[in-house]
C-alpha cells in the first residue's frame, strides 16, 4: 500500500475510540492538573488538543499535521493571549505526530530546534505506548521554557482552557 493510501485508511478508521484507548479519563484529568499547576509557575498559557484523525477530504488533499496544528492554534485563539505566550501541543493520533505551535512572544525566545526536540521526545514516549507520560513530559518541558522567559505576574489570568480538548 502506498503511503497516501495507507494514511487515508488510518484516518478513515480513526475515531474518538482511538483517543480513549490511549487516554483514560484519569489520564486526561492528570494532564489538566499538570497544565493548571504549570501555569501557576509562569505567566504563559499551555493548551493540549488531541485529534484522532482528519476528515478523508483533508487526507486526500495532503493536509499535513503541522498545517492542521496551525489551523487549531488559530481556531482555539492560542495566539490571543495578552503576552503572546500561548503554546499549543497538538497530537494527531492517526499520524502518530505531535506538533508544538508557540505564539510570537515565546517563539522569538526559543529556537525551533528546541520545540522539535520536545516533539521528538514526546513521540518516543508515544511509540512505547506511554501517551500520558509523553504529554506530561511535554507540559513540563514547555513549562520550564515559559518560566525562564515569562515568570509569574501578580494577576495571572487563565486565558486558555486547561482541560485537554478532543476534536
């Protein structure tokens, strides 16, 4: 099977069940708590979105996980934080791909290679079927970067949802 046909069928037969298979309710709660705790230590914002698979049309037109992550980043308005320091962790289950999209405030302070390394390390965890651990690792690493560049402020408002979002 060629890569594009295989990808088409992977996405076609992916659904919310795929996410639930790898992320229990307890795991999702743990991720939410980690994001909430992280955001108490800095003034940045972290958002985790997981998508089981793309619509078949998007697969046929060659929509990449990165492009989809940028769409989600925009749609979730992660770019709309007061200090421009929102960070999206986007996981596309069917492609086993994680993308990190950071707003300009934090992105100009962190080299692209660091974001890519975090994604790679998370994907290594996912390859060992350690999905919760992989996301928690990503949250922790991103939290360290946000703390370094955006320490906590007096009235640190929560601007993005802490709970994981399934789309």
